[in-house]
């Protein structure tokens, strides 16, 4: 069962996220096997400048949330594009499509939560 961690001290791995541009730094903090509720996973992700999480579509039984902790980017969600920054919490509804690109000069750091619905 997941209890506690310091997200600034987690080991990060480099991955290409959903066919995006470049490599993000990523850590899966917890997944459904370590949680009691309906969360599928909790991730922390860091996107260097110019790097993206590629456009992808979620299943109709899951929704996903991005919480921007640091940095700035451009989010595509279901046909609309908009700027995001620190404090923004973005919901992608069940069956929705989205992508995120770091358009800033610094790291874009975010939490990603996926929930079963």
C-alpha cells in the first residue's frame, strides 16, 4: 500500500510518452495495486523545453487529470488548444484525447492521475 514519498527525491526514468517529441522524465508513484480507491495510477513527470507527451485517447472507462506544478506548456484536449501553467488542473474526460508540449524555457513538472469511472 502506498503511504508517503517525497516527489523531489524519486528516481526518474527517461521515456517517450505516447509517441511524443523527445524524452520525458517519469516516475510512477503508485498504481492500482498500491491504492485502495479507484485511482489507476499517480505519476510525476518532468518535460524539458520542447518535449511533449504525444496525443492519445483514453478508454471510455477512465479519465485523467494533469496538475501543473512548475513551468508552462500548450495543451491540446478534444479539439481545443490552450496554454497551461503552475496551478492549472486539467481534466481529460472518459474517451477524451489530449497532448501536452513544454513551450517554456524551463522544466514543466506535473502530476498525472488516472481514475476508473
